[in-house]
């Protein structure tokens, strides 16, 4: 369990250093020695706050998921708008996408997902929001809620995950603006906005 760190500058430095370290190297490749050095403290001090590297990663990931949720605000009645915000966030902070990708990769390993895994908690919460919107008639109930969430997230993050595909001979800002518009349009066509009221099932 993580110690309380909100008013402790050493704890803040540890979390900031760990966020960068995990984004670059993942959990397996991250080193407490590097985190401590970057945070200008000792390994012993890091372990005084967090009992293990895993506990530190869980804390960092939980904070990032909360930040993403606040910045992107899932509204199941307007999934296209949500996709646009997801796109904007991870285009601005690609290192945070890497941080979360490491967490998803770990979930593919047998026995690596804890019952209180922050990604699983976040997914469960969003699925319930989508399910409630379906019950209220704001989303087509023929879709599985998990499919909706996965499809929207994958479309939204598609360009943040492939910055190398931007052609060298185009205006980068114009090109990326067009890609954002494509993301929003794709999600809108799959899951039309129902912000004005309930929709009919297919």
C-alpha cells in the first residue's frame, strides 16, 4: 500500500520519476535505482513509501487513469466527442499512452492481473456507464458494452500510436487536424450521438 505523499516533496519527486521510468521501460524494465536517483533520494526512501516496484507502478497507473478520466470525460451519449478528447490527450502526451500500454501488455500474461488492477477498475466503471446509457435508450443495446469501449478507444488512439505515419511532405498541423476529424467521424458513424434524447434500436 502506498504511503500518503500529497504534501511531501520527496514523495512527489518519486512519483514523477517513476512515471517517466515506467513510461520508458515498463514494469519489468524499470529500475528502482534510477527512480531514486532521478528523485534525488535513496532506494530505501522509495521503499519507505511503496513496498515494491509493483505497488509503485499501480499507484502511478491509478493516478494516470484518474487524470485521463478527468481530461476526457466519458459521455456515452456522445462517444464521438469522447473519442476526440481521447485523441487530443494522447497526441499531446504520447509518453502517457506508453505508460498505459505497458499496463495493458501485462494483462496479457497469465497470473499478472490483480483483482484490484486499476485498468480493470476503470474498464468496469466505463462499461457500467455504457450499459446504463443503453438501458436509457441512448445507445444501441445490440452492441456489447465492452466492444463499444474497445472500438472507441482503439479508433481514438490510432494516430497517437502511429506518429511515424505522418508524411514528411505535408503540413503537419493540417494533416493531424484531418486525422482528428476522421477519428470523430468514424466513431459517430458507428455510434451516432444521442445527446438530444433516446434513440431506437437497430
